[in-house]
């Protein structure tokens, strides 16, 4: 028995086969790992390429949007310089240069004729673009600029001798009276008025929200915001500056002492959080705007502009302005005055004029020419999507329509050959080059 066992143990037949099988298994494992890593690397490389292509598509969309805004600027300035042509082209027609969304590949409806389908097909084939692109340009010139809250000593006018110093509507103290907005249209008072209204509406719908903000201090919110952005020297005249400074020291956070350049800065200010910022984001912005577009007025902005308006009149306003069959556009302040004083008879012409003058003094004007835009560009390549959001500002400049008047009759004689004084040229509005003020 032992002898047979020794014979079996000395028998080495089949060892080579076992070694080969083991080697094959190891090689297969190595090959599988190598193949897996290769596939992963190829997928990663493809994703990087798709991501880059999607980004290029989004950037191309942004360049196209800027080109359309430049075309709008050129067309607007041409019409402003030609009074005869200006009356023939309504602002709504001019706005189509930028407000029509763009998509690539260009979608073609089933009802399109054959010639249109062939034209779009040829355009798509001849273009060098790969993937798809969507571009939208939105007019956001309907929001108050929070930077108007800022106190700046360089902008405070020195009092004229013999006259009282000019009253500053943003004196730092918010009037909590429900009717205060009737006489005070400053940014801090408007911010208080709207925020309180929006918070109260939210409280009625959300009990948890009401519990969290039962003791919300609106004065503190306004004071902290103003302290963060105002010129340091000017804060010495703000009676609420001491409390605001204490709030910043508790965090601690050093104020910017300069204007807000991005809405994201609001999140750093004591007392301001996501919920409160979301409440006001459609009514206020941190971007400059020459005027508020009357054709984009919201219900809340309408309540500030016309404080005595009721809910029924607000519904009537939107039905009047946004009627799909026969819309009424407010291309001038006089068009809006007509609705207020004649259609709804909310106030008389003198009260309306006084109201508009108060807003003008506070740095807020109204019109119909947009100059602040939100551009959203989306590039798509396979499974990769890249989105760019740009805020574009188009400054306005008041210029004379012709050469300045010249009076060469310096001696005051009555010589008929001597040039006589001419009337001063009319003022026209000219748009400057659009510029990106924030890119996200």
C-alpha cells in the first residue's frame, strides 16, 4: 500500500497541464482588467470631448446672442436719429431682433412645405456645428436695482449757500406704516414694502415658514444690506449703522463697502438667507438698469408705482396690457398715465405726475426700451450638456439730435444777414455697446 502511494506521488504527469491552465486563468484576468480599463478610459475621453464640444456650442450661442443685441443697438440708434422712421417702427417689432429664441438644429414642423424643409436640411448639412444648441434672451429690465440703496459720500451734493441740504430719501430708517409707500418711494422703503407683503403672503400659505419668521426684523435686513455696500464715510450719517456693524462683527464678516456685483453676495449678509432672497429675486436685482420697462411690470411693482390700486384693477391691468387678441403696449410713460388716469381713473394727472417725479428723484425711471438682459445658452453633445447664463447690460446715453445751437450775432445788431439764434436740438437716447456684467 505504501509502495503504491509512493508511485502515485512520484508520478508527475498532468502537472504541465495544471500550470498552463493556471497561466491561462491569470492571463484572462489580466486581459479582462486591461479591457475594462481601456473601455473606461475611452468613455472618459469621449465624455471629455463631448463636454468640450457642448461648452463650445454654448459659447457660440452666447456670441450669437451678443451679435443679435448689437444689431438691436444699431437699429435702435438709427431709428432714434431719424424721427420720421421712428414713428413707423414700434418697439415691439424692433425687439424681435433679440427676443426670438434660437435652436439648432432648426426644428421644422410637419406642416412646413418642401422648399422650407430642403432649405433647413441644406443649412444643417453645410454648417460645421455638431450637437444641438438652444439660446434664449430675456428682458429683465423690470427690477429695481438694490445698489441704489448704497450711500456714497462722493455723490452727496454740497448744500448751496442759503439753502437747506438736499433731503436723502434713503435716510436709513424704514417707515413701517402701511401707507408710507404713498409718500416715500426710496429703495429702502420699497424693499421693506415688498418684502413684508411677500413674507406675509408666504406665512398665510406655509405654517412652518410663519414659525421661522414670526419675529423677522425688516429694519435689520435693510440696514445690514445698506451697511455692506455703502461707502464707509457715508455710514457715519446712518442712524442704524451701529447695529448693522455689530451684526457683521458677530459673524465675523468685513463689509464690502462697495456696490453689489453679483446676487450671490446677498447670501453672505447677516439675516439674509435662501428663502428671503428667493422671495425678492423677481422684483429686485443687483445689476444696473437705466429704467424699468413698463411692459414688464409685475403685480408687486405695480403696487409700488400705484399704491392705491386694488386687486381687481391689477387684473384689469394685465388683461389690458397682455390681451392676446389686441395687446396694449406702454411705449411711453404717457401711455401708462392714460391707463391710470383715464381707463381706470385711479388718480388724476397731477397726482400721477408727482408720483413719477418722486421715483425719478429716487433714481428710478420708466420706459419701454429694454437695456438689461438674461441670456441662457445651452449646448448639447450626446449625453453632455453645458449651460451658460450671462447678464448683459446695454447702457444708455442722452445725446443731442443735431449740432449745438450757434449765435454769431454777438453785437446784438439788427443786421438781417447776421445769423439768428436757433432752437436747442432735441435730446435722443443712444444705446452703447452691450457688455456682459456677470457670467455663470
